């Protein structure tokens, strides 16, 4: 039994070392991925639950790794967030998303389809973020109201005056701000009192638990009511089932995103999708 325990321990150690080495290799490869042009974006529709029209798209990062092929953010974002690498990568994603959105047909609509971009706390803390946003918008010609920034609750924790000021400044130019993964972080709700926001993105864990019990449905109902009182639009993430769609709509959730409507797609496909799903 003792030998067996030792064998298991060794296997565990080996697996651990393999994983650590893998992370180190990814960290090194991340440094050159941007200059080598290995990143690209996909766009997932955000849909009005009442009538099914697409109002915008979330930009999602992908990495075309030279040997491992296409990697999803779950495999590398955390590593990029550990260093300053995320700043350059995130700013690239912002610029690429805005450039793509500027090429989408929009009829005579001014603020749709919009593009929603994930922003890391480190991008804010690096300084000059608002100027970067303004410059990217000016170069592309995209109206500010067709850009939404998705930030997480952790960014709003602590009383970081600089972050609040940047957000207020961005909103003054017409850019909208969404709180991402609502309810999954160290929710302090406190920030809702003084941080100017436009949209609350209800995390997928709430959407997927919605139809499992009355208790879960009541919780989501409460969050949507809270959002309405704070005059925030709600976007439910990870809508996969018609039953989730129906219940969300009945609870007053305005918008949804998920495989039920569409998977993330290329910029070109998103442009075509916008034309055929604009409604009216
Ligand atoms: P997120 O912001 O919560 O993005 C939504 C994730 O849910 C995406 O995964 C999307 O593909 C996935 N998803 C959408 N609909 C469904 C559905 O119906 N069912 C299920 N099971 N999943 C669905 P993805 O693309 O792998 O992105 C993962 C996370 O990576 C994102 O989570 C976001 O936090 C981060 N991320 C993505 N792009 C960027 C970026 O440009 N910058 C930064 N800082 N983070 C990014
Ligand atoms: Ca997001
Ligand atoms: Ca999210
Ligand atoms: Ca999420």
C-alpha cells in the first residue's frame, strides 16, 4: 500500500510539472503572438428577446497557436492576465473589434449593430486607456454609441477614483459600459450606488439554473428587477434552451446571448448576420 501511495504521488508530481511547463511555454509564446499576428476575433450576436432582432455582437478573442492550433480564451487569458501581456493584447482586441464593427452594414440606424469588447482591469490601470479608446474610434469612424465595454466587478472593487473617472469620461463621449459576469465575483453591490453603468450582463450560471427551480428563477427575477430600478439594460448570457428564452423574456430581461441564437462567428459572417437579423 505504501508503494502504491508513493506511485500515485509521483504521478501527481509529474502531471503537475507537465502543467507548469506547459504554462511556461504558453507564457513565452504569448509574448510573440501579437507581433506574429496570431490573434483573431469572433463575434456573437446579442439579441432583443422581445422580437429576436440582433442589436450587437460581443467580440471574443481566439489565438491561432503555431503548433497547438486554435486556442480559446479559457486556455490563455488567465496567463495573459498574470503579466502586462494582457494590456497590449486587450488593446489590440479593442482596435480590431472597432475596425470590424465600422465595416458592418447598419442601414440608417446610428447605434446598432454595436460591438461589445471585454476590457481587463490591467488595461485601465496601465493609464491612457480613455485616450486609446477615443483614438481607435476616431480612426475607424465608428460612432461612440456603437461601442460597449465589458468590465468585471473586481475592477469596481475598492475605491479607485481613477477607474470611476475614466468610466464617467468614456460614458460622456457616448461609449456604453456593461458589468460582465454579474453576480459571480465578490459582488459588493456597493459600486452600483456611484458607478455609472449602462448594462448588466447576467452570468451564464444564472441562465442555466433558471429552469431548474423556483428558487433560482426568483433570484434571477430579483436581479432583473434590481437592474430595472437602476435603469440598466440586462443581457442574459449562455441562453441555450427555448424555455430559458421564454422565462427570461417574461421576467423582463431585455436581451440575450447564447447558442440558442448563434455561436460566435467571423467578422464577415457577423456583417451578413447583422443585415439579415436587423428586424423590421
Ligand atoms: P465571457 O465574457 O463571459 O464570454 C462569454 C463566453 O461564453 C464566451 O466564451 C462564449 O463563447 C461563451 N458562450 C456564449 N454563448 C454560450 C452558450 O450558450 N453556452 C455556453 N456554454 N457558452 C456560451 P469564450 O469565447 O471562450 O470566452 C471566455 C472568456 O474569455 C470570456 O468570458 C471573457 O471573460 C474572456 N475573453 C474573451 N475575449 C476577451 C478579450 O478580448 N479580452 C479579455 N480581457 N477577455 C476576453
Ligand atoms: Ca464578456
Ligand atoms: Ca460574461
Ligand atoms: Ca461568464
